[in-house]
C-alpha cells in the first residue's frame, strides 16, 4: 500500500503541465478572439463613418484614421496595430466605389503555436448622401 502513495504524485507531475498548458491556451485563444471581434467592430465603424459622410467630409475622416498606429499613442510593447483606410472601385468607370478598411494586429507574446497576428479587411459600399428632392 505504501508504494501506491507516490503513484498519484508522479501522475500529477506528468499530467499537470499538459492540463495547465491546455487551460492557458484556452485563455489566450479567448483573448485573441476577443481582440479580433473588437477590431472587426472597429473596422466596421470606421467604414460606416466614411461611407455615410458627405463627399467633402470623407477626405478629413480618411486622413484622421489612415496610417494610425498605436505606437504613436501607447507605450505598450505587447501588441502593434496599424489602420489603413482607402476608397477603391471594383469597376473601371468608378460608379461603384467601396470604402476599404484594413487593420493589422500583431501580438508579440505568442503562446506556443497559437496565432499571434491577424489582418481584418472590411469593405463597405459608399452611400449616396446627396439630398435630392423629387
């Protein structure tokens, strides 16, 4: 019976790193998914703001967000964010123009093989904000 008492300690020592690794991987994955959802929502908000703005205000809004980086505002070395806002046309005649918002997210503290970076590209059609009365 005395020989079996050490068996549970050895089993715990063998299994604990695996169990704790899985727990930390789930926490890290949850944090990355939360970041992805937050920045996806932010890209949609920027695209909507540019899309609904009048033609003379679009340039100001694009200039406000374009090239934004957290390095200008944050001392954090854990992650890096870059935002790019552009207006692109899928047609050659430029009738259907879209707002394209690209957010690059890089996290420097990766956990084993889990992803530590993602790029979000959000495309939204420009709205006709002219107020024509019929």
